[in-house]
C-alpha cells in the first residue's frame, strides 16, 4: 500500500447536525451526522462528537506515541541488560544510564489532549 494518509494535524469541524474531520491541507477526511433524540442509525450529538474527538486524539497523537513507545522499548532493553549484568556479578550496582534512559523515555510520552479540537 503506497498511498499516504491526509497530512496531520487534523481538526474537528461542527456545523448544525454534522461533525467532520479535516486534514492540515484542508481535505475533508470523515463526516458524520447525529440525531437529536433517536440513536439509530446515527449517534446522538454528544456521542458523535465524542467519537470524532477519539479519532482526532488517535490520529494527532500517533507519531508522538510511537516515538515514546520506541524510547520506552529501548529503555526497557537497557534495564534488562543492566539487571542481567547485575545478577551475573559483572556490575555491582544498577547503572545510572538505565535510570536516565527510563526517565528520558517517560518524558517523551505526550500529555494526552485532543490536539486540533475546536
């Protein structure tokens, strides 16, 4: 699959009984309507908006979350190597670098907020 997704950040647009997502390039990505009193086949307004907020959060945070997870994976590998060396007696105390790596990895985890939400 060679197609690329619409550029981020995406933003949420609401107008009358419609909620939509638009890419950074102005292209409309998704659209949904809601019903004011009946939840079938369309969601109620609050649910429709919450659904789009969740999509927006996932899309706009994806790259940061992948980066943070990669940093955590690396830090855990370092900690595992450090523990193995400690248990084998080749290191007498836990490495400062492992603690620093874990702290650095955790600092990369973004504050979860809805980026681009209006």
